C-alpha cells in the first residue's frame, strides 16, 4: 500500500483520518500507520504491505480481493483501488505476466 494517486503515482502525504486493516485466515498486514497518523511528504510513500497465502493461486487471489475490500484508508489517496482492479484482471488472474504487465495494463486503462 502506497500513499499515492493510484494511477499517476503522485505522492499523497497527509493525515490518515480512518484506518482499518484487513484480517482473517491467510492474511497478514505489515504497517506502521494508525488512525490519525501523518504520512510525511519527504519519505517513501509505502504505508504498509498486505500479504496473503492460500493452498492454491485461486484461493490466494480470493483472499487478496477480500483483504483489499476490507482495507479502509481515508484522508489520503492510496494505490489500493489499482490493486483491487488488478486482482480481477483476467490476464493477472491467469498468471504468467511479465515485468511489463503493469505498464501495458495502465496504457489500456487510462484515467
């Protein structure tokens, strides 16, 4: 999770007015933020990581979709909306994407 515009990647520093991290089986969140945390403008924009695992790729993707849907970060922009879209993209879900996948995806999904 980065504090940035989800499609232009412009940093989004500021105060987090609402924070709710996901949870459940196979879900882990590594983050230093909390309700009322101020994201500074002069450091890396990463505010946390959501890590999921499952017995199959399909189960892990389903857990990530649920975890992203449960995650609430208000007061700043984050790239969570982008991740939500990528988790339902057929090409990503099928696997086998390469390092150019995101760049190509963004060029077809201009905002």
